[in-house]
C-alpha cells in the first residue's frame, strides 16, 4: 500500500513540477465483480456458479494532467465503492484506484484515453446474509481503463470501462471449511464529472 501511494504521489508531484493542471473528480460506476462459486451446492461434478448482477456504486478522487502537443498523461487517486448482487446477498468492494492514463485530444473538446489501473482493496464484505468472507488473495492488483472525455473550460465529463487481467478471489469463512469463493475483480462502467482547479 505504501509503495502504491508513493508511486502515485511521485507521478502527481512530477506532473505538478511540470506546471500540470490538477483537480477533483467524482461520479457513479455501474458494474459487478466476478463469479460466485459455492462448493456445497454441487450439480453433477461441478460446483454452483452464479454470475453477479450489476449495481450502482460511486467514486471520489483527485487527478493531475500533464499535456504536450495534444497528448497528455493523467494519473489519478480515486476512492471507489463497487456493489454486486448475487441474488441471495450483496457483495461490496471498497478500494483505492490509481489509474495512469495516456490520452490524446481528438477534436475540439473530445479526447480518448487508456492505461493501467492499479487498485488497493481496502475492504470487501457481504450484506443481507449471515455468511462471512475473508480478505482477497491480493490486496494490490493491476487492471486497465479506457474511455472518452469532454472538456469545457474547467469542467470535464468522462465515460470509461474498467476491467481486470486475472482472478482475485475472496473465500467464505465457514466454521470448518471454505465453502465458497467470490472473484473480486471489477468489470464496470465509470461516469465522472471533474473540475480543474488551476
């Protein structure tokens, strides 16, 4: 976690020394985590797998932006809450996202951007169930984001997709056995409004 925060602030600090702009952002995200797999409900030789249904979450954060000849680097630090419906219960994932995006101004206020997104899982929990869950296997993972943006003066609007490269499971904590797991990797659409402070 310390290394992730240090890397993010180095990137933001470096862009600040290069007279980059910076600002605040927030908005809604709509998506789900990966599959829920229950080992105690077996059909044939296979365990029961349930695909999560998308729900709405939210995010708040800050960004910096270094631009040169229509190309820009945009590191961010964002607090994100992602919610998923598995039918019998909800799964909530809270994380710090640190995307580092490279973008290009296409035409007028329109830009496109993409890049890796580092995430640090702060908390994962179940709601509406007596079941409990362990921490995820890897607190820090790397995924990706890609999207489009519009800028009108200091005000910006973003639409992005975020995905992950590999599974990151959290296991059920039963009295005698781990009888289920949830893949915590995100698959979500992100809608943001941003405001540049300088």
